């Protein structure tokens, strides 16, 4: 599996299921499962800032229609071994489900 750098996380998008937060029609899923987490960033003193997300967390991503269009989903969609993932910075994740 690929390992993200700094404060990036790799997320496997989830198909819409009952019980998840429902948003108006969105071109990308609003939730996903964290499959890889980078080591985090460093503060000005060079001390590590720990990541708040862990592998296995189900996360709320927002997306278009969530009232946060100006934020968007700052990251990338990529395919690895035939599976599509999102690569986004931890701060772009809106919450843990």
C-alpha cells in the first residue's frame, strides 16, 4: 500500500448507505474509510504535530451541496491497483462518523 507524506490521508470513498449523513446530490461521496495516514506535520520548533485520524476511521468529507462549496475537497482522486482513492489533507476532513 502507498504511504502518504506529512498530513495527507488516503480515503476509500464509500457508497451511499442508510444511516449516513444525507446531502443534496453530490458528484463525489460524502464519506469514506481512512486506509492510510501520513506521519503528520511539524510545528515551528520542529516538534511533531500528531495526526487526529487513524486507519479505519469512517470520515465525513462534505463535498458539493454541503454548503461548503468554497472549501471543496482540496486533494486528489487517484487509482491504485484498480481501486479509486482520495488523497486529502487531514484538515479537509470535516468529522469522524
